[in-house]
C-alpha cells in the first residue's frame, strides 16, 4: 500500500523522465507500473514460527531479486517494512554497491535490537513513520528522518453519524461497538470467537449494537460461519468497504493489535487493543520482545492510554470488564479521546508520502 503510493508520488514528481521500478510487490504495485518479479502475498506470514514453513518461498524470492539487481544495477533500492526478508536482501544489495533507503522501519526498537548494528553498516538513509523511531536510530549514529505517518492523510470519516446510522438501519440511541479481529485468516480465527462471545454476553445485559467492518471478501467467508455458531441472534452489522466510518461513529472499538489501532486512534474512537497468536510464537516472543507496551497507541503516548489484552488475558471475562468500564463512564471516554488526539498530533500533519518521495528523488538527483 505505502510502497505503491510512494511510487505514484515519485512518478508525479518526475513526469518528464520517471525512473523505472522493479522488485517485490502486489497488485497495487503493478497498477502503479512496477515490474514485480516476486508477489508479496506469497511471502506474507504472521510470526517467526509460521515463517519456517515458508522458508523455500523466501529463499527463492531473495535469490531472484538479487539476480535481477546484479543484471540491472539499479541506482537505488528502497526497502519497505518486511524486515526479516528485506535485511537479508539489503546485505546482498550492499555488496553490489547499491545505495539503500529504508522506508517504514523494522521494529528493531521492540525486538532483536542487535539488528540495528547491521543496519548501521548497510542502510544509507532511514525514513521512519513513528515519532519515537528517530531518537532510537539517532542514538546509533544512523542517518534518519521522521516524515510523519502516511495514515494521517488517508484515515478520515466521510459522512455524518446520523447519515451513517440511517444508511445501515442502525439506532442512534444504542451503544455501538466495532469489532476488528484482523484481516488475516489466523488473526480472525484467534480473535473473533472471544469478541463474539463477549458481545453476546453484553447484549444479554443491555441493548446495544455491534459493527464488524470487513477487511476483504475472504473475511466474510470466515466470519459468517463463526457468527452463526457463536452468536446467531447478535445485533451485528457486517460493514463492507466502510471501515473508517464504522469506527468513527462507534462509541468504542475492540481492535486486533497493529495498524488498525493507529487508524482507530486517528479517528478518535476509544479502543481496546487485543490479540492472540500461536502459543509457540507467544513463548518465543516473550524472550525476544522488549517494550513497555505492545500497542502502538500506548508506545507513541509513552503511557497506557488504552487497555491491552493479549494471549491469556484476552478472554471473555477481561474483555467484558474493560468494555463495561468504557460504557459506564462517559468521563473516561472523554479523557481517552483527548489522549488519542495527542497521539494523532504526534503522527504529524500529513504529507508523509510526499516527503518520502522528495527524499528518494533527491537521492536519485531527479
């Protein structure tokens, strides 16, 4: 997504003589005119344990991209996120004397922090999108710039609350809770059952309504059988292609930890950050991850602004209790909204992709 936007922004700046792009990407990258030797969707995995089964896909993709770089000798390589793959690729490209810009930092500030020493040797310039990342890399003497977060430009509500509720035949009088279990199959299977069981209990206690924004058509095929089995009578609307309005007009959102928590924060909706992963991945992660919070919202705030319920703590009793706190305390909801506004301010005023494109063009002397 961000990579395709970056390509489009670079092309807009270099209309007379745009650079040629090739590498790894998906459909959005191809629509942006990138020649993709490797499809990113074939490489996506949820955690380090899951990555083992994808080893040959990763190895073959790495070999192919390095071979293309040897043959084509690009003037610059821009690496976007995906650190376990990209840092291996970066070593190979550095050996070919290809300059490297890393856009969207690996989370080395959270786990396996020794990687930063390797990055210092091979990465020419860092373009980071989280405010605390600049100080982290600067401590290691890296060339780093904070450009703001691209989500600030894209995450917006596009209609009034009354219009949204009328369109989806919802009641403006009832508490409204959005459930966002994630977009990947495993995330949905781990997260959605607890969300639905909790929603069912809440609905027994008082009238309310629930929204479930769809991440994709794939999600619908997973969600509907779970809904029919766990909570067939639940007053829940599946919302397709209208996620930001659904979140914005909810009193509260239960959100799978990750980018969606930042989107919810930008929209100003109080949230509870949750997730479950495989037990083996969780156990390994306990030895590798060293951060005071797992939620990006809390990390940016530097304190606990929203509740975090992870692994065993993410259960019906705990989630039920946290939701009731929000619903029963208007002052708490107001306070959290104020804190979320401060988080949004720290993410910048917009224009992150344009700034990244300007820096890339500067490197290319375009």
